[in-house]
């Protein structure tokens, strides 16, 4: 019955065989000359993390806009600040740096580890395309793997 589905940037085209449709609907009279019918529906590209979906919005259904989580962005920025602190003083331990700068040793260590997030994850967070379950609280408590593919799995980007 369906002979072809063609995806475009802004629409979906579905071609239907008239004879097959008549047969499926159990119509006594088939469409003349077994003509091809085409249905065109407008669609919107929606990106969420690594996924790109073509969504056909209904009357009330509109793709949700990206939501930036300022606490999550602040945590990532703090992680990069911690990384720079450690990189600027390679001869000092995390404990010595934390003490000198009035920070908790454990938190400084976690922040340095967070600074190793995959670049695409950082970009998604800044753009507000992170999974809904990814919050600053959750990210700060996770034992984050260093391998980027594993990070994507753990954080819900794959």
C-alpha cells in the first residue's frame, strides 16, 4: 500500500498506491488507473542530546524549547576553574591547593574530574539540550568515568 516515504528538512511525504489502499479498505471500486496518492505533512526537526528527530506537531503539541539549567552551567564553569587552578600549580597537591584557596579537598577533586567532560556534553549543557534527568546535584554526586563514550551512556546522551 505505501510505496515510498520521503523525509525532508521541513516535511514528510508519503506515497500510497491507490489500488493497494482500495484493497486494504475493502472497497468494491478501485481507484482509476491505480493512481498514486501523496500525503505531505509539515514537520519540525528537534534535537535532544545526540538524537535528531523529525516531529509532526499536532494542534497542541509543539516541540519543547531548550531549557538551560543555570546551576548545571555554573557547576561546569566551576569545574573548569578548578582545572585551571590545578594546571597552574602542577607541583602542589589537591589538598594543598584546596587549603590555600579555602576550598574543600574532596570537592576540588570532584570538580577537577568534572572538567574532563566530553566537549559535546559541555556544549549540550550550555545550550540547554541536556537530558531532563541531568541536574547539577546528580552530576556532582556521580563517579564520572573518564572515557567520553561511557560518560555519554551514564549521563543519558546515548
